[in-house]
């Protein structure tokens, strides 16, 4: 998916989620781009799961409890009926579990620091916290430009 199409497709829902949960939509959209490979992951394309959210927890306003298992012995992941539900649930979980990051989300570098060095990052594949932080800061700048071009205020 082209970056411009990604922004055009998801920014309206991300903006809504950002307003509802007090998270800067620029960093939220950047984080979603990282987590989904710019919207190309199977979880994103087929199940509207924008953060690799596992199928644990109780159903919420945005998640009915529907789960999908992508491989025989793998984890189950949340499945959503549409992009809006998936994005709003991700923002809800970020706000409830990573409030300190959300509280500084208007400063992308501060948000990136908080989220990268929290339990949000799993180190199953090695220590990638610094790389995640740097990529989130870089993509936040990219998102700001793309949003300004496509959604001028």
C-alpha cells in the first residue's frame, strides 16, 4: 500500500481515536504504520488488527471477542469487523495500559521513548527498543507531512 493511500485510508479513524483517547493522531498513525507494515500485514488487511493485539482480555465497546489463529500452534489475535473498531480498540488499550506515553504524545520523541521502553515492546526477537524508538520518531515526521498534504486544515 502506498504511504499516501495508507494515510488517506486510516487517518480519519486515527484522528477520531486520538481525540477520544487523548493521543496525538500523528504518533498513533506512525505506530500503526510500523505495526502493520504500512497496512500490508495479514492481521491488518483481513482482520483490521492494527497493533498485533492478542485475543486476551474481555470484549469491549470495539471488540466483540472474535479471535483468529494465524498458525496451528500460534497465539490468537483479535479480529475486528472494520478499521474503525480496530483502531479505536488499539487506542483504548494504549490509553489504559500506557497512559504515561499517551500523556506525552504531542512530543513524538517523548512518546517514542515511553512506548519503546515499556512492556509494549516484546523482546522475543532481541533488543530492538532503540530501533523502534528511532523509527517511530522518523515516521511521525513523515506522517505530519503526509497528513498536512492530504488533510489541510
